[in-house]
C-alpha cells in the first residue's frame, strides 16, 4: 500500500474526484483520513429512494470506505452549523466549500490484462434489481467495490429486491450479500 494525498479545491465533487483518483492510478484502496468542509452534501439515507441534499457550511467528520476503478463505496458523516450530525452513503453532488484534504491508501494496481482475458469466464453472480431501489443500488455498489463480476437480469415480479444468485442459486437480497461479505465468503468471486 502507498498513501496518496489528495487536495480538493472549492467546488470539487468529492465522490467524482475519488472515482477519478482510482481510475488514474488503476488501483483500489480506501480513505485513511479527511479534513475539510462542504457547501453541499448529497448522501443516501437507509430506506430512502433518492439522495438527501443539504446545503450550508458543513464540517466533514469522517469519510470511510473503499474506492476502485470500478466504483466507490463510501460513508460520509458531517455536521451542520447547529452541530447536528448527518451521514449516509456519499453521492455525487457533495461539493467542497473552501477546501478538503484527504489521504488515500492505494493497494496494488488492478489487473492490466486485456478486457477479453478478464471476461473469459462467465460471471458467477446474477442480480435483479431496479434503479430506484436503494438496496439494489447498495448491492451493485458492493459488487463493484469488491471487484466481483456480475450480470444484471430482470427481477421476478413476485419477490423483494434485489434478488441475488450465485452459481444459479438464490441467496436472497442485500442483507444476505452483506452477511456473506462479512464472513469472507465472497473472496472466491473476486475478479480483480
């Protein structure tokens, strides 16, 4: 791992800059530390279908999670001018007020094999969801962040979303996927 400092100027979109950093270095990693403030925070709250957006002078408290060339999975917490603390999944539209300094730990570079070699075996994971479903978005974000190849399929109208399958076997939804990840049982599915 090597640490990369990242200074964000006023007006920078925090999520977009971290996505670009992962692409520029062709590497995954995680946020080690952050200090700074925001003029606007866009974040996904549990159970809500659309991001929440707050504007004002907002102080960043923490930013945790992972980045990779395939996407990011980051949790933001911040306080408003009343010292009320807010937080959720970092979304596009989170803008720096005066400045922010991050330290990002980057891991070894992602595979440089040609795309045809990376896609030579079929993905073992299938996911059925809808863009407006927050748990579908979380499951997709987790799969991308972990570097797990997947195929999106049409949902079964009778079941809750998302619907996940590994090697053709239904495993459940986002909670079950997160549980498998917490037990380390998704490692064999990683393609990075």
